[in-house]
C-alpha cells in the first residue's frame, strides 16, 4: 500500500515539475510585459527577483528615497573575507566623506543628504567596484582606500543621486504658436496656491523648482494641490497652439491635470499626465491643431470665462492628484500595454485577427464536417478512391499552391483584403477531414438509423444527429484551426499590404522592426497574441484530447 502511494506521489511530482517547467517561458513572457525596461537590466538578488515584476513605491510624500534601488555592500569575489570585514565599515565612511564635498557644493537639500548617506555610499561602491581590476583587491588596505577615494567623481555622485532621490520638479514653461514657434517665459516662479504643498524657493538644474508635499497631511480626500504660473505671452490667444511644461516625475504614478487660461477662455486637459518615470519630459498641453506626438495632452474649452490672459498673458494651473495604491499598481503594470497600443494600431490588429480567426474556424468546421460526413456515412461511387486522393494532397507542401492561390486572389480582386485569409477554409483541410472521418467511423449508428425511420433526411441527420456526436472532434479541429489562423504570419504577409488590414502577427513584426529594443512593450504585444491561444486550449483541452484520442478507435 505504501509502495503504491509512493508511486502515485512520484507520478504527481513529475507531472507538476513538467507543468512548471513548460509554463516558465509563458510566465517569463507575462512578467516581462509588466516590467519597465530598466527593470530588465537591474542586478537581481535571486532568480525569483529576476522573474517577478516589482511593485511600485507607496509614495506618501515627495521628495522620497527609492531605497529598493540600492544594492547591499557586496564583497568582490577575489577579496579575502577577513580583509572585507575589516574594510567594509571604513569604505562606507570614506565614500560618504568624498560624496559630501560634492553634495554640499551642489546645494542638495540637507534632509535628503542625510537620508541618502547609506544609499549613495552603496551606489558609489557598486559603480566603482564594477570598473576596478580583480588584482586591486589583493593589495594593501591603504592602497585600496586610496584607489576608491580617487575614483569618486561628480558624474558618479550625480548618477547615484538621480537614481535614488525622487522628486517632482517643474521647469519654466513656454508657449507655442500655430506655426510651431516657441517662446519661453523669462521671469516668473511657480507658486503653490492651495492644498498645503510648498514650492522649493531654490532652483535646481534646468531652472526647475521642486514640489514638497506630504500626502498624509492632506486637508481632505481626495488629495489635490495646485501650482500656478503666469506667462507674458507674445502669442495672440487665437494663435496659441500649446503650452509646454518641463516636468520631472517621481515614479509615484500620481498625476497632474492641467488648466490653461488665455484670451479670457479656460481650457482643461482631457487626460491626466501620469508621473510614471523619474526623467524629464517636455509635456505638451495642446489647445488646438493636430496632435504633434502621441504624448501630447489635448485640452478642451471649459464653460467658464476668466479675466486672466486678456492682455497678452496666459496662466497655467497644474493640479496634483494622489492616486490610490491599487490605481498606481494598475498604471505601472498596464503601461507597456498602453504604450504598445499607442505606437501602432495595436487594437486594430487584434480586431482584424479576431475577425479572420472566427471566420476561418467557422468555415473550417462547416466544410470539414460536411466532407467527413459524406466520406464516413454516405455510400456513393468512387468514395474510397476520392478519399485516397484527398489524403494524398496532405503530402503536397503549401509552397506548391502558394503562387497559384495568390494569382487567383489577385485576379478576383481580393488582394489587400481579409477574404483570402479565411476564404480557403471554405474548401476544407485534408487533415481535419481525415480526423473527423475517423471519429465518425467509430460513432454508433443506432441514433442515425432511428432518425431515418422517423423520416429524417441527409441534412437533417447531419445537423441533428451527426454534429452532436462529433463535438469532441469539432473541438479539436476548432482549437487547431484557431491556433493556426491566430498565429499565421505567411498568409497576411503575402495578401496584405495596407497597415489598417494587418493581423496581429504581421503587426507584431512591424512593431519589432521599429521598437525591438523596447522589450517590455514587445513582450506586452506578444502576450496579447499568446494569451487567447493558451486560454482556449486551457478551457477546451478536455474535448481536444478526447477528439484526438477517439479518432484512432477504428481504421
């Protein structure tokens, strides 16, 4: 009894291990689609960290320190453990002393400098240790300290600061006319008008000002604070195309909404600007004209007038909204999908693929089931010889019929349409007809004979008796045809030339050729292509396996 249990447990263990092993590529595909590109090149602490996407920071105040982006002090592989234990503490102090000289001279905030002490020292160590030769770690402690101190540079400190210190900064805005001429504001400051936030009195790089705010001390939910800037605009309000604001985000996934007042009219943004990275972005709030790029935020006229902007002045008000953590996580994980859909007509490709696949599956099921019924149940002269001829066509490679089918489709005026992609399914597939015929040969004839006695004709038998009997075989054919039509790349490449008629496989190749280096978006597009096939097989696997297994009962 124990031996039987052990055998069963071993079988289940092997099955579970195999399932996990074969699922790993799909898990990696999905997890990569949820990551930022920089996450793909970070040094993971374990294989689990390499596989899983990172959750966004729970930002309760800004500025803040991205503590998860620092790595612990790691011993160089060629250094003796005893020497490392003796040097580790002094190296951290040494690196911080060298960094302090630059941080003080650059006038970084005191609170941030103190909080970043450990993190900047570790980041400097990561940068310096990676560029030093292994032979250095076998030298004396004094020599190692001297080499480390001499390797600290402004560029390394600035890199560590920008990577770890997250803040929202607002640069000097500019206005853009209809002819795309830009006029930058010369004088002025951002001011916090409401909401309990502060604007830094000092200017950082790029003449920008930092926002200091604590979301936990919000006066009332939902949290919102307002930042205003008035511009002397040389552009007439009727010719004002856009207002451009340099914004450095803090990767909090909170968002700004904008309000622009010009010429006595008020314009409000149709969509938010999400603080989803920690780099500078020239944010364009567009009042009129065609969008110049995919990241432009359109404005629409509001039903309220204003006295501001009537005398050659314009005013922009940015409202900072705090996003709940679940919304921030959704924005982080859906970013690659939304970005992929904005670069190309992604959802148009999905719709074209769904149409072609649905019509192809329906046509294949109808034609193959009719042909299989005729070969398996009806008796007519030359049936077996014609079936043998049909089986022989399975030995013909598709390249033999590719050119004649293309010429036929072009002469019929079907080139650059979706019809050739599914129309050939109306004539059936030799393999699917063979599969369904074998299934029908093993199906009982009792129900069919009873229906004949009741006066049922051939098509009545087909619809009321045969189709219910061959459901497993139909499911197998549907799954196989779905996979073939959904993943088909060669046929769309031959018959389609317009981008609006492309299917997902062809559109994915177009996307890869232009944005192949953006792996997160590429994996997001690949996930959308793979997920329907995996879901269909998961839900239809019972019928699929049953249909394949029962086709060999009788020859």
